[in-house]
C-alpha cells in the first residue's frame, strides 16, 4: 500500500512499528532507526526510507533461515508428512471441530485483553468459575480489568446467538473460497471476496492493511500488495483464517498447509505464515488421528527446521511432555516465552500443545485454553477445532456449549448470508468431497 496516501505522522508511526518487527526478525536496522528519527516530515523521504527498510539485510550471525516463498520454505522441511486415508467418521469430526471452534471463540471473547493465567485465576477462582467450564457470568465479567465491548452477547445470562468475530468470519470465508474456486484459488480471489464481505472495522493489523490496499487498487489500478508498510506480519492473523483448509484435506497435512500458505501470504510473512501452515496441518492430522503427540509432531514438520517457530515448537513440546499437569506445563512455557503475549504466536502455540495433551476433549479443553490467557478467543477457537477433530463428537458436549445459541451465528460478512451454525458445519464437512 502506497505510503504516499498517508500523512507524514501516520507514516512515521508505521515505520517505527516496522523497525521493531524487522529487528525481531533478525535484520540490521539500527542505522535506519536513527535515520528515521532525523528524517523530516516529508512523504518522499519517509517513503524512500520505507523501501530501504524493506530491504534491510540480516544481521551478521543471525542463526535462522526463514523463507516465505513456498518452494524455498518446503526445502527447509526435511521431514514433510505424507497423506493418510480418513475414516468414515470424518464428517462428524469436522462438524464437531467447527462447533468447538465456535464455542471456544465465544468462551474466550470476554477475556480478549491479553491477561495472564494468574490474572484470570485471581478473578475466576473466588467465583467458583476456575477453570472455566461454562460461559462467564455477568457478575464476574464486571470484575474484569478490561471488559470486551461485545460482552453483553457473550455472558452466560444473555447469550442468544454467536456474536460477530473475525476468528469465525475468516473460517466461513475460507469455506466460501474453496466452494467457489477449489484448491486453485488465488490472492485475487481472496481480495475480491474480502472486498465484497469485510467491513474495515472488522479487520485488524495486516488484514486491514491488505483490505485497504485492495480497495485502493480497485479504484486506481495500483499494486495491491503490502510489503514495505505492513506491521505485525508475524502475528496470528493468518493462523485464525486456515482451519477450513484442514477440513478440506483430512489426513493430508501437506495439502492443507499449501493452501494455508497461499492464504497467509496475502498478508503475512515468515512466522505468521508458518503458524498458519502449522494450524492447517494440525487440523488435517487431528481429523485422522487419536494421538495428540502425533498431531503436534506432524504439524511441526511443515515448519522450516531452522526457523524460530520450529525451535520454539520443539522446546515447547519437550516441556509439555515432561510436565505433571497443565498448570505445571504452563508455568514452564510462561517462564520461557512470556515476552510473546497477545497474538504473538510463539507462546500461544505452546499453550495449544498443553491443551492438546491434558484436555480430555473439547468439552473441558476450551476452558483450559482460555485460562492460559493471551489471545483468549483466537487460540481457544484453534484449540477447540483441534480437540473437536481429534476426539470427535464424544469429546464435545454440544448441547452445553452450543445449545444457548439457537443455531444462530452472526458474521460480519456483507454478502455471505448463512446464519446457521449447523449449516456451516455441514458445508465444511462437505469440502473434502469436492471433485
């Protein structure tokens, strides 16, 4: 997106954020950061600096190899998984995965302010709601540090439908793009679908940047890509979009990961892309497995072996294997990765591994995931999807978690009108039967 349409103050703010991201990604940016501080409020000068920042070299001795292009990325994955044949119960598993994703999202939504486990426990335990086994009560919601604006639709006493949330809207949009275009969908297909459906205020971070760039390109013919001014391109925005690719390819984690890569690279790079590929591969594997560790190991195989994310996943898996219970596991991971909070992926995927190991199914697992804090709705949605896929209908109390919604889901999508939770579940379960 052209920085020339932004006022200098906004462009400077974006550049400061990009400098922070680039440093974390191993690039040498000290000189450019100093130059930014001295650059006048000139659009031309700031735009030129943004282009040079995009090409900043890696620091000498940076130990990680993190390509984003698919062929280069897969070449860094020496143990790519092979496909397996799904069982007869795969449709029921997919519908359960979707239902548990919905429940996890709504359960976590009131706490979406980057809390820690300790903070949540201090509020929930005195009210006999620790660990969570039901939607939060209105009384407890009133004691939260930063109640979510949509809380009236999420508390136990008021729930009447599933409220709008991007964690669910993107799953629906991925379903639609597969129904319309199959596995050959393109970035242009995604952009058009987003433009026709997504309100700007219902998008965040790189998704909002991409949507605005696509809107501008539709008017002017300019380049819709977002490369030099795209802060947070390693956050979790792509990960939350990809479960449907796993539903479409049960037992084939590599095929699911390839589709996730195509979707994710519309907005994200490096860790942001790898996390999306991990999630899609994990869902595809969980749909044909009964072993949490099989899911964890197989999904990690689509993440480049010399990347930061692969290193964190492998260390997290060691801690989770060694832990006595989910609280012990969380303490171990939080001590190591607490710097990575809301949407930062690295700690949060470790907490998903904790939930996969220690939950008996989605019924108790979504509460366990929310209680670990950080991005509570997004990762409870992901954990719910994985647990629903892994344990199937027997591991999910559908009436308890979904009954209050009356089969009604609100989606912030302008031209996608299906408002039935169960209808979406059937559509997702049909994806693997295409062609």
